[in-house]
C-alpha cells in the first residue's frame, strides 16, 4: 500500500544500472484495489528524471481479480499497440515488413516457424511479442544479463504502421488487431490459430498475395506430409474422445484440430453444447461421467491423467515436468504433422487388442495336437 515511491525508485534504478531501452510496468490485484495510478507515477518519474526521457515505459493494468493469463497477455499486446504505435497511419506503405501479433498459444519454437514462413516469401517479420530468444541461448552471449534478450526493437514497433500487412494469431488479440488496423494502411488477416490446414493455408495464401511469389517447394512438401499423416493416423484417431482444459485460445485451437481429424473434443471444448468454467477438480468430476481417451492440459493435470489411465498431452502454461517443451511445434504444417503422429502413437500404445476367440466346436486334429505338445516340451 502506498508503493508509488517504490515505483519511482525502481524505474530510476533500472534506467541507471541497465540502460534499458523499454520497461513494461504492470499492476497487481493489490495495487488495483488500492487505486494506484500507473500513468501518474510514470508522469512523476518523467518530471523528476528528465535524463531518462529516451527510455520508453509501457503501463498495463493487469489485475488478478478477474480473468486469467490470457486476459493479461492480450492486455500487454494491446498496450504495446496503443501506446507505442503512432495513432495517425503513415501516408503510404514503404517497406516489405509484415506485422505478426501473437497470442500466448504461440510458443518460441512456433515463433521461429512463423518467421521462416514470412522469410520464405522475401518478407520481414515484425513480431509482438517475439519470445524466440528469450527462453534459451542465454549462455551464447557470455555472462549473466539482467535484461531480456532478443525481442522486437522499439523502433520496429513504432514503424509497424508502415508494414504491408498485419497478421494476428489468436482470438484473444481481436482488439489489438483492431487497434493496429486503425494505425496502419496495410492489409489485415486474423486467424484463431494455425493448427488446422485451413488456417495455415489462409496465412500462406496471404503471404503469397503480399509478395507476388510462388509458394516455396519446402512449404508445399510439408503440406503434402500433413495429408499423408492424416491418412496414416486416421484409423488410430477416428472417433477418439479428447478432454481439454486450457485457456480460451488453446481450447479453440485444439478443438478445431480434433474436429478436423475425426476426434471428438469434449468436456471443456468450445464447439460443443457445453463449456464449463472451473478447475481440474471440475475436470475430474466430468471425466468420471464422460470418460476420454486423452487429456490436453498443463503439467498440473499429470496426476489426473494417471488417475484415469489416459495419456496427457501437455499444452499451455505451466509445463514444468518436461524439458524443451517450449520448443515443441504444434502449429503450422510441420506442427500439425508431428502432433498427428504423436497422438496416434499414444493411442496405439494404449490400445488393448481383443483376445483371439476359440470356438468350443472347433475340430481337433491329431497332427496339430502332437505339434502343440512337441512345441510345449521344447
């Protein structure tokens, strides 16, 4: 309570010691209940420390009194567009950049895949946020660093209005995409995810239109691999019931993925009759009433999956019991292909074949009986 002085001290310390170019200042439930004004605190900091005027400061209201991770993640992206991208769109489009607004469902491995798609058409990607270098590779630059590595530069964000197009991935970023459309003159494309052939095709077709180039051969090959994987995995996945417990964007992605490959999303999925807002205890009650073949959730659901004897496909946040999970690609053509094989193999591992039926009326032949006895004595 009464921590505005701490905010000023912290901002001053960060600017002096780290020479940071940008700082994100977010609120908590306690500060929101107190009624703290982040904008006023930043204004006071600017007045007291004019020498740090070149440091960009972003303020975001992220109270934990409502919503979840998804609400606060999207709020940060919205604030980036609202506070750092100029309101007045430029006179014309002057570069071959493509903006990508990415929801929390896009992990660092998928960020690199999306960048490779854009680069394949001779375009440059400006990603918000760009987490591809933020979770690994910290030893590549030597000793410990107190500021985040990688990311998109502040100058690139300020020039997003000049880009050819803006592609937003995730339903939670619809407002951010709308704000970006008002601040630019380029084209816009919004997709809920990239876990189905239709959504990935839409992104690739959009990039092809922007660049005027043919689709690269390696992308065409990956698309063909998805089609081949669908044929190979059809028998193992057809009619399987999948239980989902995750944030809204992840629910939409996995539900559409399951439906597009003949699976039956249930319990906490979106394109079904009922959506239950609850926790893993509610999921436990639902699994008792409606058994499923697999469970998609974060690492906290590991005990639940073990209790019901079904495989757990880890997705969302947090995933703390697997190494390198943040690099596992599930979106794009390569991600769809690998996810199909993963789920099909899990179903094959848990498949219990029906024992052979021996009719009581079968004929017994002497030769067969002697061979069976001889085989048994070996």
